[in-house]
C-alpha cells in the first residue's frame, strides 16, 4: 500500500442557516465533526485518503444531517450563527486544492436571504420541466406535421369561413391564440442566464 495520502474532492455551498458539504468518494466512511472542524480518513483500493479542515465559523454538531449514496457522502451542517454569511469553507485564507464550490447548490447571499434557492440542486425533470405542454417539438399538435418544430403548417386557405379571420385573405387571427400551450410571444434568448464558469474556493 502506498504511503501517499490522497484527498477526496470536497464540495461546499451554503444557505443563510446551513452549510452543504459533499465528499466525493465511493462508499466512504462517515467523517468526524467538532463544532469547529471536520476530519476524514479511510483506505480505498490500497490508497489512503485523509483531510482535516477547520471551518470558517462554528457549527452545531448535534444538528448535522448525513445522506449517503454509493458515490458521495452529503452533509447538512447547521451554522451556530445564522447571521454570518461564510466567505469560504475553511478558517485559513488561501486556496485548498481539493475544496471546490458546489455550483449545483450555490446561491448568493441575496438569494438566500430572499429564500430563493435557484440552484439548490433540484432534479428539474421531477418538476415536469422535461414534459411540460409545448416544451418539446410541436409535431404532436393538431394540424402540425410529424417533424419537430413548425414542419407542416395547416392549410389556411380552407379556413376562410371560420370566425376570427381578419382581413388578410383567410389567414387566422393569431391574437386569439394567445392561450394555446407552447406559444410564447417573448424573446427566448432573454430568458437564459449565464451561470458561473469556474470553481471558486
């Protein structure tokens, strides 16, 4: 067994009253916490893994919550003082090369104060984002062709006698279609927000 000590990747994020901490190591044992620090050590595949970190501010150990999966260990740490927004995970200034910001759960201080966890790591597929009406090609809508998108427009020339037709020679009055699912009059590009590109310690 090698005498080299390896560090597992550690991710962290925070809210007003808690800190999220993830240790990325498969089937890892439980870490040891005090009010001011975390210690971790194990041997995996003949490799030694260990680290010690002093927290930026104290936590309440007895309120620590742990959730395991096969690949990672996830902890929710209760801040002893929920009026303090942590500038970093570790007490000492300077880069710790195995500690990284967990951008899947990251929010800034203002978002946390307003209780808007916009990047809290939710699986948006569970909220219907993958299957909402009108979200995925329009091939299944009445009058539309089989191609995703707008392939196969209906024959508007056959709709001359339908109500709601304006003075455009049989073209439908699209103002009456504002309530149809999947039609958005807004600029889609304006809705996209750029997230952080790089890890921050």
